[in-house]
C-alpha cells in the first residue's frame, strides 16, 4: 500500500476555494486515489475517486498530475459545514479489502 | 442505496461489563464487513475483518477473545466488547463491502463507547 502524506491542518474562510494536496510517491500503476470526509463523531464519507488527470463531481474536483505522485482535492467555495477531516487513500482494490487511513487533514472553515 | 447503520450510536457502561455493537447493511447484502476503532484526534485503525459464515480475521494486537465478532447473516455483524475497561473507550466504526462489479465500501455512523 502506498504511503500518503497530507498537511495536518488547514484553515480557510467561507466562500474560498480550498486545495488539499496529498503526496503518494510510491503509488503503484494500478492504484486508485480516493478521498474521504469525516465529521466529528461520524463515519467517513466517500467524496471522490480518480486514477489520472481530473475528476469532478457535485462536491469536489480531484487533480492528478501525469506522474501520479500527488493529488489535490479541490473544494470550491467552502462553507462552515465543510469543516471536517479529509483523508487521502491510495489502493489497488478500491473497496475489496480494508481501507488504510493516514493521519488526514483537519480543515477548519471560519466565517 | 448502500446505507449502513450502527446501533447503539453511543453507550456508557461500567468497567467489567460487556457491550454489543450492531452493524447492519440496510439495503444490500454484505458478505464482508470491517470494524475500525478511532481514538480522539486520531485516524481510523482496522480491528478486524468480519466474514459471513466464518471466523473473523483480527489485526495484530487486537485480542479476539476480548472483541468478539459474529457475522451471522448477510446484513448483520456484531462486535461485542467483553469485560470492558476504560481504555476500551473509543469510537467504533464499521464498514460494509458491496460487490457491484467493482468493490465499494460504505461506512456506518459509528458508535461512541464510554467505559466508566
């Protein structure tokens, strides 16, 4: 399993775009990159998943450069409710085996 | 679809007693469920993999006699914390795996256990 490195915490203000970068230098050819969101006292929630280039859904965008050694989760115009911990996961089998969570990034959105 | 529930959402028990936590897949069948534990300000740590109809697989350092897992049906796995102690106080989260061509996992809302 590729090890991931994320900033421990980030601060932002409502309405701003937030970009959280995850480093995964040892990513394997068939690994996918998945981001989860976790609010306090709740289970993690799937946000977005990608393999290369750019993926966008109604919640976020995921940017993956050509070498795939990092990825950036982009949250457009955050609100107070986006305050949470965001986890970057890299794995071959996106759901077959147990997920390995790193330390995550604690995002605090201020009014 | 793909909703996972846990019961209870929070429980307080006295030291030495046992507590059972249920994990249910509400709208799909899950042959495999995973149990995680999360201490305050820390990440999720896998405790065990629960397979329907067979014994659970425990991670290194997790006592199987203390954390009893039973996956009796395709929609229910239970985690029983036996002879609970204050150090077992934690947030317990399950996830259920569904196979829709590709595997996907869905997490329950978690159970907050406090042992006094």
